[in-house]
């Protein structure tokens, strides 16, 4: 089934003088579209249903979102909070230099610190090396 996209006519439903027998087809159309929405819940091209706690379950959210162009996260509070780990794609210096970065962009570079891995920060003119320090302590 495809998720319904067409609107439901209310021409036979919006006035007290409308003939109930003419409204039957519109009501049937509305019920069939509602049943389709219910049947398509949590399926591809359907609606994502909330859990009893009012959240989407992990299985309802895609693990990968593929989109073209710049993706902007603009929370009303001004902060993007990532609860666990931010995974950056490893780029070479050539790949970073081929981008059109903006001031403040950060990348993970495989060979940017005299051939060693580093973080790279774009300052508006150049990519700057943010050297990786000591290994994280185990405790």
C-alpha cells in the first residue's frame, strides 16, 4: 500500500444542508485513508509511531541518512548535543584541500601532521593542525 497523499473532499460534509447520502463516498474515502495510515505505521514511506514514553524507538530511525548538499542542524537552544561519539570520515590533506570549507570546519586528517594523523581546523584561510596528544588512559 502507498501512504495516502490526496486530500479528502469535504464538499458534502461542511454544511448542515448537505445530503448525508452524498457524504457517504467522502466518509468512506476518509476511513480508507485512515486505515492505510494505520497499516503503514512504522513501515517504509509510512508514519513513525511513538513509543509509550513518547519517543521514536531506535528501530524506527534510520541508522544512515544519505542526503546531498549541506545539512544544517539548527536547534532552538543553539547547541547540538551528541550523546556518545561523533565519527568523522578520515580524509587526506589533498581531500581536505579539495573541499570548500568555512571557518570553524573540523576534519580528521590521515596525513596532515608531517604524515601523521591529526585533527584539522579550518581558520578561514588554511587548514590548521590540531596534533593528537598522549594515548587515553585505560582507567
